[in-house]
C-alpha cells in the first residue's frame, strides 16, 4: 500500500510538472452532426500526430438559440508544433486567423469501426469556403469544422431518398399502363389479313412484271449490247497491243542510245582533263599552229610592202648593209 501511494504521488507530481512546463491552450469546436463515439480524453491529432485531447463536451455552449451544433472543448499542446516542424504560434491571434484562412479545419474521424470510437483530426482541407463560427461571445479561439465522411455519406443518402420520395411512382405506373393499353388496342385494330393479302398481291404483280415479254426483251437487248461491247473491247485491245510492243522496243533502243552517249561523254571528259596526254598534245599542236599562222601573217605583210622581196629576199636595214660592205 505504501508503494502504491508513493507511485501515485510520483505520477501526480510527474504529470503535474509536464503540464506545468507544457504550453497548453484551449479551443472550442462546434460539430453540426452526431458526436457519438467521441469521449472526453479522446485524441486531437494534427495530420495523424497527437497534439492534444478533448477536455469537455457540451450540449449547448455560447451559441444562438437556432443552433443545434455540439460544442467540444479541446486542449492543445502548442509547444509541440515547432517540434513537428510547424512554425505557427496558435496563441498568437493573427497567426491563428491566418491558418484558418489557409483552410485548416477540424473534423471527426472514426478510429475503430467496431467500437465506434472517434477522435478529432485537424488538417488543411481543399475548397473549404468561408469558415462558419458559432460563438455568440468570443471566449475561446474557435476552430471551424468540416463534416466527417460518415456525415457526408449520410447527407448524400438523405438527399437521394428525399429526391426518390419526390418521384411520382404511382403516376408513372398509371401512364405506363395507359401507354401499354393504347399500344395493345392499336395492335388489335391492325387488319393483318388485309396486310397479308396486300403483300401477296404485290408479290404476284412483281412476278408478272418479271415474266412479261417486255422485260425479257429488255434483258435480251442488254445482253446483246454487252456482247457488242466485249467485241469492241477485243478489237481495241488487238490494235493497241502491237503499238505497245513497238513502243517498248523503241524505248529499249532509246535507252541503249542514251547509254552510248553517256559513255562517249565520259571518254571525252577523261580525254580533255588537264592531266591527260591527249590534252597535252592538243595544247602543243595549238601553240605550233598559232606560231605558224603568225609566220604566215608576217610573210603576207612583207609581200604587201615589197612584192619584189619574193625574188630579191628581205631588205636589210641600212646599218646592216654598211657593215656587210665593209666586210667585203
């Protein structure tokens, strides 16, 4: 017994010291749904990590008469958030309002479907819309809430059932029965015997038309015309085939001639290259021919100036004549 008392006192002191050094603050939440399964002491989690617990659950607290939302007081250890990497001071009014505007909401989550126990999850939600607050007089900082998955599914089912109740099943049944009765009466009024007679008469008329002499004569004419077209096509084919054969032969000859021309052109190109012997001899012959033509041109000019030079020879200049005389 003494040991139990010591352990109890130690536990009270220990948890008292933890509570003394922890930074806790209370907040209020209003759930507009059933909170069965949520009990005092239930966890309050931030993205799955426990940061507090439920301290009180009221039926009504600081709210309007028209509101049926269930108030829940929670206590959060705000000193845990910086340790979790969340640099937010929930004690600061401005920072608290900022995270509310960012979309942070609280909602009920079923922890165990067998026992039905629930806890509170605080997380940022997409497309939350404007936050709804219930306090008439601000006593606690209020976390806006969002319907739980169970409440959302229940609301959807209620909407479906309400719309189903609005459907006039009786009226639809009566209209369907009236439509079927009208269809049956219409079928009864159809004279199938007369329809059969009409079909039989139409078939007989078609048979008479096909067996008439005019139709047979038209078919014979079509057959003879087709035979004439076949003969004409044979004649045209007989005349065109030799022409096509000659055209193919001419094409082969033309291809052979073009190949010969290409070979000659290639040989001429090879002969006329600057490095070829033929090109060297051709250039030398052209130089000699040019020299010969120059000599002939000089002879013609000499004969034009002195026709007698053909007999006497070319006259030397005066200086050369004097030097030759002296030598003599």
